[in-house]
């Protein structure tokens, strides 16, 4: 049982480049989330999804796009990378229900834009 | 979602109980109190949650006041590995609005 898997773990982008951060979960969770964490700061919600085909903006969605074509995958797309997007990105998943123990987080993707 | 207020940092001696307070004075009746922690740069880890009753699991205890306006996370015998940032969050577990907004948390230092 892998939980939430994020790839890549590290990436350096040049300004203006694009990339997709991958997130997949094998727990059949309906809810998935993307957060970013700047150095020394708390987590900010970028986008979230309550099921396949449904996505919603979080606190800081500008500069990002998401899609949710399957229950398992929730990729985060960066278009025209900017230095302000240098951050650690965490994906999480959750399932409502009696046995809901909260969010399960991935190990993060550390992104540097230069 | 209700907002929470936590101290910025706290110290606790190794082997003692660590008591982390959280104020959530505007909490609504359908909002749960959740605690997470983040060790160094790892992804946050779920600790415990509750609605109005006190809760205990293998990691910690959660004490919620009767008026639900504040709570305390208790780590009964703190170890050096408990050094982390602890986040207190209130969350509505309701359909499309189920999301967690993180605050700044409390940085807990366990002293040897």
C-alpha cells in the first residue's frame, strides 16, 4: 500500500518553462488536494478535487492548473514558471466516512525556478 | 471555516508531557478539531481529531473544552522525535467544502 505518491521529488525549472507535478493515490480516496509551502511558512491550498471531473480553486490558484480524470490521479500543471513558484509542493488525499483519519500527505516535490 | 490561534513556539523537556493549546472561539457546531504535525520538511502527519468529546489514541490525547472554543493536544511523554510544527485546524466534513486551511502552527522544541 503506497499511499500518496508524488513525482518528481526534486526539479529545477528555468523561468518560462512548464511542467506537471504528478500525484497518485491507491486508497480509493475521493478527495485530493495540492498545497505549496514556501520556506519557513505554512501550507497554502492551491487546488482541490472532491471527485473525478470536479476541481475547485483554493487560496493561491494563480499560475497553476489541475485536472482529475481518474480517482487515482491529480496532476498539477505549472505554465510559464516564475521564481515566485519556488516552493515545496505537497499532494494529499482524504475520504469522508466513519473511519476518516484525516488527510494522507505525499512526501513532496521540491521545485526551484531560476 | 473557523480560524485558530496557536502560540508561535513552545519548549518541553524530554520525557515530560507536552501540552499544546489552540483557540477556536468561532467554531461552528459541525466543525471538527484536527491536529497535524510536520517534522522538518516532510509532509504533514495526521495526529488526532475530535468533535466535542475528549479523544485519545496511540500518539496523543485531545482535550476539547465544553464550549468547544479551545482545545489542548497532549503528548504524554515527549521525545526528541516529537520536535515538529503542530497545526490545529477546524474542518467542516461536509461535501464539496471539505478542505483544510493550515495556519502557522506551533513550533515545538523538545529539549534533552
